[in-house]
């Protein structure tokens, strides 16, 4: 009965809020469109995702097809990026190499959000002992030399794509937890939350309807901003042989394999280098564009 | 100030304790061990047992940890399994100078380029030169140091023959690693410097200074730079220890000795004492630098009060 009487008022507030938010996101897209590097990033990410998903159809050869007779051959028409030391087609391997890059970049951020957002909401909204505990945890994890830990965990757990993602997730949740905690903490005492509480709105609904939309822009930016770091880490660890296992290709690993040959067969390091750099640039541009578009104020 | 420092030092100690527990447990619970290294065929069980007994690896995990902790408290980190003629501390002391030299020069290069470009970009905001510098800063930071290393080694060493392609030697051998390591790091510094100075230039006291009739040069040096330098210095300083502990990537590309290579080697060899020693050394160095910069922040910026009354 009680809820029925108040229902129209809530619906009205909800609708107004929603249209205001829609305006915000439309404005954000307009601001985003003006940034050329961000647009490049968006297009690049769409293209590379397409390539990664359809690599088996798009790639001219199998990534592990060995042709020793033409090993180390520079680019030709049949092999536009040349072949590697075992005679495997570089173009096909580059296409397949987009898969670990995207998997690590995106999955670690998703996992980070899945862990970080609930912890942040609990800490900020519930407060008290839980807040103290989670804040200490966040402090601890930001004080740890994370690069060392990721490197160490991957080496000890035996190098593989899964372990790489696991190790990176351990550090990826910290920033989203901190962001969400800060905002839910400051929003908790605002009038509209108090009003919602007074109306008997369940906590779960307050969190999903009022708190999360407030944090959404920050989280979208945080998601994008974390990807370049993860891509960097995947390439770097695969480069020193601690990431993706052969024969599965990864750009970092291909670059590492170029080790002894780069002086005489530059195609072996040029193409993987180019792909790593372009990808980091694209994701970075996307993140920077989102920061401006969503009007997120953080230190660059 | 003193109370604050003590509290922070205590926090660092707790962090080190947890870090060592984590590293210690992780290295022991995963399959494999130092007795498996270098053996063509698996060692007989008696020999593994003898090895474990000799190094105390047969005791329960918590006992092993307490023994390690007791020794570590006296700065004795044991001897590496792979190089027992040296202690862990001696080994770090022997390798560190190589990493510190290359990393220190690289950090100095990054700082010099980054701050110079950042100042120029901020002074000429929204001009073509600002666009150029910002593009450089964004672009250069996306190039991993090992990619930069290969590009430089290919173009400058292999094609032009100006510098050696790798190895350890005189100053001529340092140039390419330092540039490859330092250039990518200069991008972030340039962006941060530009932002700090741009913020300082928008402050009210700068408008007042112009209104008093001061020249642009004197406003920039006397008011803007002095205020902007504080956040710049405190965020550039931690870059030094971070880079001076070496980069496995740069060491790999140019075939240099260094701490990064030892860390990777010790982990794959399950060289427990060396892994823990390097991890703790690294963590101590980095957390002390952060503490130092925070204290320095309070000393050079009178607006910052740390300790009681803060927060």
C-alpha cells in the first residue's frame, strides 16, 4: 500500500533523472567525436577486435604451419609480412596475436570491475569496520610493487595466458574499488539518497539506481584507461618468454623471437613492434578521449 | 612530522612483512623446487631429501618462514642456491651498479627532456608547438622500451654503425640503452609538467602579477615555475629508484648485466633466497622513496601540513 502511494513521485524523479543522464551521454559522445586520436582509437579497436574474432577465416595460413624451406624470408606477395625462423607466415601470426592482446586487456579490466565495484560500494556505503578493512586493503595493494608481483606470480605459477590474466587481475581491482568507494562515500549523505532511504527503498535498489549511475562515467574511463597497461604487460611478459606459450602467437613473444635475427631480418621485429605500439596508442587515445568527453577530473 | 614519519615507517614494515609472507608462501606451495634445476634426470628421492634437509626445506612452512624472518631482521638474506660463493646481499651489491648507472642516466635524460618540453608546451598553450609536444608525449609513451631498443639498435647501431649494438663496455655502450630506456619515460613527465604549469598559470596570483605589470619572463620564473615545480619534483623523484633497479627488457635487448635479469633467473630457478632478497630490496627502496617524497612535499610546500592536524 505504502509503496503504491509513493510510486508516482518516484517514477517522476526516475524519468527526469534518466533524461538528464541521457543528455549527459549524448553530450559526451559529441565531445568524444571532436577528438581525432580518440576516434582513431575507436576505429582501430573495432577493426582489431574483428580481426581477432575472425582470425581463422581472415588469416591466409595457419599460425603454426611450418615451412622450413623459406625460413626468415623477407616480405613477398605470398607472405606480405615475411616469414619467421620456422617459416611460419608472419601476417597470420600477427592476426592471431591480436587475441591474447585483447583477452588480457579486456578480461583483466572486467575482472577488476567485478571485484573492485562490489568492494568499493560495500566500503563506501556500509562504512564502519568493513570500510576500514577494505581501505587498508586498497592501501596495501597500492603500496606493493605490483609489476614485480605480476612478474613473479606468472613465473612461479608457470607462464601461461590464464596465469597472466590472474596475476594482472590481482592488481587491476584496486583503482575501481578506490573510485567507487570515494563516490559512494560522498553520495551517501546527499539529500536524494536520504529521501530514497526514507521512502524505504531497499539498499540494493539505491545502489543500482542512484549510486552506480553516479560512478558510471568514472568507471567507463577507468576501464579504458586500464587497458593500455594490461596490453603493455602482456607484450612485455610474452617478450621475455613469461606470457603466451608457443606455438600460440603473441606480438610480444614474436618480438622476443626476433632476438637473434633482427639485424639481418628486420621484418621480424618491425611488424610486431608496430602492432604493439599502435594498439597501446589506440587504447590510450580512446581513454584520453573518454576522460575529456566524460569530464573526469583525474591526474593524467 | 616525526610522528607521521614513524607511522609511515611502521606501515612500510607491515607491508614488507605481508609481501615477504606472500612471496615466501607462493614460492613454496607451487610444484617444483631448486633441486630440479640442472638435473638431466630427476634426482633420486634420497638426494632430494638430503638437499631439503641441508637447507631446512623439510621443516613446516611457518618454521621456515620464521627462520628466514629472523635472519632477515639481521639483514642476512642467506646465499643464493645458484651462486653459493656469494651472499644475496653481496650479489645484489655486485649487480646493482650496472642497473643503477644505466637507469640513473636514463631517468636523468627522461627528466631533462620531459620537463623542458612540458615547460615549452605550457608556455605556448594551444599553439602548433604545444600540439607537436603533446603528440610527442602521447606517442613516445606508447612505445615499449624494448621496441625502442630494437629500433635504435637497428637504425643507429646496425645501419649507421655509430654505437655498439650491445654488450657492456665504455660510455659508447651506454648511449643506446640509456636513450631507449629514457625516451619512452619522458612522455609522461612532459604531460605532467605541462599540466602542472598550465594549472599554476591559471591561478589568481599569476593574474595579479601580470596586473602589477611584471614581464612574462619574470612571472614565469618567479611565480609560475616556483609553484608548479613542487608537484613536478615530487612525482619525478620516484621515477629514479624505479628505473635504477634496472629493466629486464633493456637488459635483454642490449645484452647487459643487471638486477632485472637476476630476478627473472632466480624465479625460474626457484632460487628462494635470491627471489626474496631481490623482492624485499626492491620494495624497501621504492617505499622509502615514496616516504621521502611525501616528507619533502611537506618541507618545500608550506601549505602542506603532514602529521597531526592534517586530514
